[in-house]
């Protein structure tokens, strides 16, 4: 098998590129939604129906499966980000929820054009998904939402802008809680962009070759080991990461990430304004285990901080403990949101 076939099999597809029918999944009925386009070089990252919409954030691709209350899943931002990162959660929770997993702008099957990738674009992508979910379900009932890493910042900002649309939030290994984070008090809406770094990275003379080096298989393996906090990684993720980073336009969003454009300068204030139930799940090993400034969240009644003896990708590394904690959190959030009958 070639790399495309290997990745397709790992994602639950047939090697010929077709996706098996997903159980308990109905077609999305929202307006401005169409079936997702296919690619000869990139298989779907999840074994589910995939659709596309277009709104504030431009062309946006997403997967849907299951029936029940809506649950939105948002992958992380990095050189090889994709909905594959939420695969264990998607597969598990589709049994009880109608689960939506989005390809963020610049990743997967969403628009990867050379445009301005900034915080606002990613927050708008979440708002677009809220609109899709409302149209698909026929109501604006609050959704449960989960984001990985930096995308937790986008989800938190969207939740502050439309708090009535969220029942609960879960942040898995979120940014903004590391040592020194409390000292950053940027202006509302500001970013942590490093001056001139983006223009340096994107200089035409070396932009493509630099990205090619960053996304070679050895480089991807190196970064995955740091993410997992272990020499053992998910080999199927490595294969999918390689494929998704070698699509047209794949370098544009990651360069915005590396330059700091996508990190919020005011994220502490954004997190502190959240009033709905919040779960913060983080690992205790690897390069993304610094949560020394999460004490303020532990002191908040609406926040639950849960450490796991894993790296950053907790659902891959400790699925049973993670799902036990997450489903208990969802049940408690639901009970608080629904008044008991007299």
C-alpha cells in the first residue's frame, strides 16, 4: 500500500478512497451546505460523512456522525493539524451525540488559500459551525464543545461572544496556562505576533523549501514525540500528518501559527470571563505539560482542572480515564443546565 492507502485505512476508509457508511448519521439539512469534495491525494481523516459550507471564514469542511445532542470538536493548530486529532473522541461520542468535527481554515479540506490567517478568522469558523449546527438541528439549543491546544483560545473567545450557544466547554491541553502567562495583559483582541517573523518565513526565496523541511517524515515524528511525551507515537497519525502537510497551500496557516499571529495577547482575560462549565484536561509529561498557572482556574466553581499521566493528546494515550472524566463532566453540566422537575 502507498501512504495514501495506509492513511485511508487508518481513518476507517477503504483503500480505494470510499468511506464506509457511518451508523446513525443523517444528512445535514442546513442551507449553504453541500457534500464534501474528494481528493486523490488526501483521504478523509474520519470515517464519517463530510460536508462543506461557506460563511464568515470562507469555505469550511466538516464531518458529521451520530444522533442526539450536538457536540462540536475542534482540532489543534500546528504544521500538521487535522480532524484526525479528535478521532478517538469522534468515534466514541458519536454513539450518544450528533458530533461535528471541523477542518479549521488552512487545514484538511477547508480553504488553504494564501490569505490573512488571524485569530478572528478562527473564531469566525466556530461561529460558522454554530450556524450550521443550529440549521441542522432546527434549534439553537446550547452545544457542548471541545477544542485541542491553541484552538481552546478560539473556542473561549467564541463562547464569550455567544455564551447562550454553549452548554459546556472542554479544553484539552490548552495554551495560556504556562509559566509567565499571567504576566501577559495584552489589549483586547491583540495577538502575540513576533515582529517581522511572518514576512521572513514567507519570503518567496525559501518559503516552500523551509516548510518542506519542517514537514518531512523525520520532522513530523520528532514533533509528535514531543507532543506524546513518549518515543511511542500513533503511526497512523504520522502518515496522515505527512499527507495533509503535502497538499496545495498547506504552508500558509502554519506560518501564521509559528509567527505568533494566532496566539491571543489577552487570553487570560478571555478565559476568566467564561461563565459556563469548563473542563481543563492536561497531560503531565512532554513539551506541553506546563500548567503551573492554572491555579486561578482550579479556584473557580465553574472550572474543573483534571491532570492525566500522558502527553498532550490525552484521548489517544489514556482513552478510558479521559472518557470517564469527560462524560462525567458532560452529565454534570447537563444536570446544572436543566432544572429538576418539581
